[in-house]
C-alpha cells in the first residue's frame, strides 16, 4: 500500500512526542485518509481491534 508521501499533510500533522495510544490511533486514522505513504503499525492496529471488540461486546 505504498504511495507518494503527502508532504503538506505531514508538515502540518506531526505525531506528538510521547503520544498516548489514543493520540496515535487518531493520527494514523487521519494519516490513512490523507497520505497513505506507509501502513499503520501492527501495535496500533491491534489497539484499534481491541477497541472495536470491546464495543461489540457492550
């Protein structure tokens, strides 16, 4: 899923230093919509899956 980097998006949407998992999830969701230069890391994907699973149980 590699594509060209969206430099303007990246320059205005930096990942915060020491970002919490919710911040990382939000950043990567936005990144998928606006850039897609690289895949979402597995650790973040797994955290997203856990959140979805919790919502399905409730």
